[in-house]
C-alpha cells in the first residue's frame, strides 16, 4: 500500500485538529479537480517553502513530510527540542509552508491505478497507450511531467503525453504548476526545498545562477544528512521547480532526492529517510535564520 491522496488528506485534517496553530489552505486544483493543500507552521517574517510529490511514484516524500510536521508541531506545542534544534525559535522567526502533495492525481494513479468507471481511464489509455498505470506513473492526469513544466529552460523532452518526461505543450501549461508558481509569486519566499526520490543527493544550482548563500546552506544540509551536493545533468537539469525558483527570484533553492533504490521506494526505508531529511530541513532553517 502506498501513501495516497486520501491518506494525506486524513493526516492534514488530523494535524490541524491536533495542533490548531498549524494552518491549512488550498493553493489550487489538479487536473482531476483535487484540492492541492498547503500547511503553514510558524509566524516569522522569514519564509521557507517545502513541496513534495511532484511525481506520482514519489509518494514517500509526502509520507515523510507529514511525519516531520507531526513531530515539529508536537515539539513546538510541548516546548521541546527536535533532534537538538530549538524549534520554538524557528516557529517564532520562520514561517514554514508545506505542500505535501503537488501532484495528487499522479500519486493516486501510481498507487491505486484508475478505475474503469473513471472517465480518465479510457482517456489515459488513448493518450499514452498503456493499460496499467500503477508502478510506472510519474505524470499528472494529463500525462505531463510537472517537474519539467516550469519556465526554466523549458524544452520538449518527449513529444506526447507519457507516464514520465513529457514536459507539456508549453511552460506552466498545467494547473498543478500554475498553482505552485502563483503561490510562490504571492508569498515572496526566502528559500525553497523540493523533495523527490531517489538517489540521496542535494541539487543546489541551475545554469550557474545559484544564489550567493546556496553553497553554504547546501553544505550544512549535506553535513546534517550525509547526502552529497551535486549538479544535475541531462533532463534533470532544467524545467524543475527549484530551477524556476532560482531563475525567477535569485534565492536559495534546492532539490533533495531522498532514499535509494528504484521508485516507488518501499515505506520501510522511512526510518533512515526520516532522520536524515528532518535534520536537513532543520539545518536549512537554522542557516536561513
């Protein structure tokens, strides 16, 4: 069983009920009209934006960030440290915004497939020419790879809808992409972290435009997690969320590839992934402050 949109939504409802200072909002809607939800924890002027599950098979990133938020909120409420960090100070100085599942349709297609009664079932078959979608699906419900759809060196990778790597008919063509870019433009974030899987690496640059403080922050993230800093190559080097953030705003943006193996990563990797990437987020917030 994977971590699907229903489970993520249940966790969002639970955490906002349990910790009323964690605020919930909707930043847009997917192709299938699912709300793209965002959580905010913190009241500081500094702003960090964390997003997960641009790709359907990478739902472990959503499961990770929700687990992180549960512990983070609990430590704030009980005035405890988290992995040695004073998170109450973070809460006071930094507003953390988290979109746990940028691509809810893609995750549900990857985890649950598409029921034959769903109008998208035949549409997807006719678009991409396959009949079984789970364990291969990375794109949104229009067959577009959202993390190649941002206006940052956007170019055609594949020429038609596909389970992965089709960058869309033009940059920002997809409602999920538009939801993210409109939200970021509205909020003037100081830092962005986009979680993906797999590889255990940190990408911090786009076309030589990395912000002046990006290497320093990335080195702290690397030290805390054990993930090396890298510069992506090939199709991973353009069209992504952090690429667009760096190009558009000239601020520190990172892609973090969590875990090792082949997507979808097994949820039994969570213990190792959780501590490494929790420390990574907390170290990034400390450097931001």
